[in-house]
């Protein structure tokens, strides 16, 4: 995604962070981009945000080349045959550009992509109604942003569920009204029995009803864990909505009879669709979603391998928990 339009000096080299093998990264010089097409731009990445599966979301600055006043865009790079944003200069199509308002910083721009994932789940897929009670399973970056979008769009109560106390503490300080840590399974307890018990614990602890305005209207599952998928279906109120964002195992066992008897709507949400980027940017512009608190660590480009290692470990060299890790572009 293009954030700002600015002139860039003609480059002499294209420094890149290159995957040289499984789990191996190196800083190398790559060839400079060739002549762009009529609807392309050469961009200079300024900030790259990392997520746990090493899919990057990026904000970039660009010099316009033969694009009639447009700025370029980021093409989804998490697939074979496409280089990512960790390089000095890059030629990309300009068809889907979103220019950030001047009030939105480059660092905030680097988080628009995961925010758009949350917008997709809450606004586009669930079509969450104002004054809803929302439960989010998984308090990682996408889960936290899902809570933030729910709050921005008028949720009444937001319950964060996780197994990590530090993430729950952050969620409570960020936007969650309630937090809960799942205890480990009892000896010999199967997943379905455990998830049913956990859902009942949530009702008892927070006073959520099985129907009516005191029930959970919307569950957004962001962990992919089978027990959380199950617990969400057990927890949501009659005729409530469950949205699956977390990509877990290929096959999950769900409480089908409960899904049917409660007339629960179960939907999947993959990345983002039309309008999600625009709404995400607007929520930040209006100050309804705060992104800066999520940025816990920043790395210069030369330390990109360390940034990936910090994300993998879940904490930086300072020992602090990672939420969103940013890498500066080579020219920054």
C-alpha cells in the first residue's frame, strides 16, 4: 500500500533481505528494478510489519512513473513467485493504491493491512450491530485489532480470551472490557468436554446469558485452536454469529447439534475484501482505532533477521513481549 508520494533519488543499488534457506535470512544487493509499465510504479518500502507466519504488511513511499497522478500498491506477496517488501526498490501495479491521510503516520500505515483483516471479520462478514456483546478468542495482533474495530463500531462489551496472561493484560489496557484465561484441561478430559466447561465458566464469571441482550452476539475466533472454535459455538447466544479468522488444523470437530439447535451462523473470514482498506484507514484517521500502542519493537533494515527471530520467540532481546514488530526500509 502506498502511504506517501514523494520524489526519490535515482538509486545505485537495491538492498534486500533474502531467504536463503529454511529459517535463514541474509542481507544482499539485488538488481535494480527495470523500466516500469504504464500502470506500474517503483516504490521504496519505508516500514514493514511482521506477523507470526512471516506474511508482511507494508507501507511504502513511491516515486510516480507514468501513472497519471496515481501512486502504487502492494500486491499480496505471501506466495511463490513474488518478492516481498524487504528491499530498497520494487516495481508493482498501481491499480489498488490507497493514499494515507497526512494525519496517519507511516508506522500506523504499516498496520493497516492487519487492521483490514479485522474490519473484514467484524464489519463485512459479521456485519456487527451497534451495542453488541463480542467475544474474541486469541489476543494476538489480529485478535487485538478485532477488538479495536468492534469497539470503534459500537460494541457494548468486549471479552478477550487467551491462555497468555501478558496478552490479556495488554488487551484489558487496550480496549477489552473483560478478559479471561483458559485453564489447562483436566486429566483425561477430551476437547469437547473441556470447551463446553470453559464456555460455561465464561457465562458464570461474566453473567452472559444464553439468549437475549445479555448474551454474546458475536464470537470472532482468531486462534485456530479446536477448543476455542468449539467454546465459541457453546458460548454464543441463540441465533448469534461465530466468525472464524484463525487458520488452525485442516479438520476441527465442532458441536454440530449445538450449532443447529441454537441456529448459530458460522462464517469464515479470509483476509479482506472491497472497502476494508478504506474503512480501516478512515477508522485510524478519525482516531477511533489507535494503532501506535501495538508497536512494541522497531528494527533497522540491517537487523531484519533479528526482527524475524523476535517474532518467532514472541519477545525481543529486551525480554518484552512482541505484538507488532516493524522493520525500517533500507533507505529509511
